[in-house]
C-alpha cells in the first residue's frame, strides 16, 4: 500500500472528512515520526511496532566491481521492530 492508497482508504471509511483533511493528517503523522527519528527518538505505535534509529560504525568496505578497499563512514539507519499483535496477525493460521 502506498501513501495515496492509505489516504483514499481512510477517506472512504470516513465520509464526514474531506480528502484534503485526511491527506493533511496522514502527512502530519509521517512528518512527526520522521522528525522524532531524526532527533534520535524512538516512536512506538502500540499493536503495530516501534521505529528507532541504529548507529552503524565506520568500517572498511570493498567495491564489488573493482575489489578496491573503501572507507565507509559512520551512519544512522532506520530500524523497525514489529509489535506482538502485528506478528501474531501475520502468523495466524
């Protein structure tokens, strides 16, 4: 599902809301999650999962095309851990 499909689904399920308002709400939620993670905070959505930022140390990598060693700088990457309710829902039989 992409952002526009999410917005459309929410708008369809809530006919009392204008689509532009639903779009603003969805965009605000994503912006707040992004901003919190950019500040190094963890974002937890109960029943869904938790978003956090992990730090990867600097290391010596290898260019796969030439085999040459290259220095890779330290970086921060997003990490998602699914909540129990989501894992259970995905694994129900």
